[in-house]
């Protein structure tokens, strides 16, 4: 058993694909029409190549309620690791990304939190 | 942009307010005042955080709710139009058709014609994305999916 795929709910798949590729810098792996929605996954150019993140439509009202409540409570729904958080923070801010928490030491790691424009908070961390 | 906790709470509150249906419908400037942000900063910050303007967010929320009511309720198109906060059936129908590709009445007939189980949302309203994996061609996963026999 291995982890092959994880997903994040997004309120608009077009907008999400733009944000996750053009702003964050992930690569589009699949983009397949499925009825009214699409099966979209991205991978990180920093690897691993076969671990995919699906940009899942949050059209289910239950999903939307969950997503909005977690957002309002300030709880990130995904965490990405970066090699240099100060560099990522500056790069993303330059692209208009809104941070709720600038890079700060938290125990053994440095954390930052930003909004992904699709209804989620995302945490970045740099291992020490 | 770095948003402080109180600014973040105001935007979340504004999102809740945009979802409310009030008569008469408050302007975006009214809502900005209600959450104590200047209209200019409100629109700019809201768009940077939520990826859409307050006005577009409210329209999308109303259309989503309209879809839901058309699909599951026993309401007429006119009732749904009023229920989600539009005052003109014409502008509701035009907007719905432009965004969703079919008129509200056509959408309603199509979704309701599919078999429905009471208490269960129609498939049109629930993408159930993980289940999509099972409907994808094997090549979508990069290498052939092995059958149980091979495994």
C-alpha cells in the first residue's frame, strides 16, 4: 500500500488550475472532462513525479460547509514543504498571494500560511 | 499582502454576509461598511483572498443555491428566482443561462427527470471526485492498470 494521490477541494477548477500551476509552480498532470467537472491533478516539479494532488470541485454542499468552516477557523487544509521559506514567501507575495502568517519559527520548523484563492488556507514549512 | 487576524475575520464575516438574502439587497459598499473596511480595500482584499470579487461571489452563490433548489425542491423557477435573491425573473434566467449553458427550466426538467432517491442529492450536485478514478481510462494513470488476475 502506498500513497499515490491526495486531493484538495476548490471552489472553481479553472481558477484552481491557474493558481496551482502559474502561481505555486506545480505541473498539470491530468485534465480530463468528467461530466460538468474535470479530473485535474498536478505534481510538483521537485518531485516525487507520481504523487498527485487532485483539484477537486467542492460542489457538494457538505464539502463546502466543511471547507468554509476550516477556513474561517484559520486551519490549513494542505501543507507543502519548501527548501527556503523566505524565498518562497517573497516570490508568492510578489505574485499577489495573501499571507495570514509570515514565516515564523514554530518548534523545529519555520511556518507560513497563505490563502489559495480557492477557499483554502495552505501552510508552508521549511524543515530545520 | 499580509493580512492581520482582525482583517481576516472581517473578510470571513463579509463572505457570510454576501451569502445572505436580504430585501433590499445591500450594495457591496454597504457590506464593506458593515465589516468596517473601506470599499476599495474590501474589493481588493476579498479578491486577493477568495479569487473573485464580492459581487461575483454573491452571484455565484445565488446560482449555486438556485441549482440546488431547482434540482431537489418542488419550487417553480419563479419561486427559486425570488428565494435566492433575484428580483427579476428575466435577469435571473439570462444570468443562469449564460453561466450554466441552459435555461433554469431546462436544467430543472433535465435533473428532475433522472431517478431520485428521497434524501439523496442528485448526482448532478455531487461530483464525488474520488469515485472518478474508477471511470478514467487506464492510460490516465501513466501505466496500465493491472487486472486482479495479473496481480
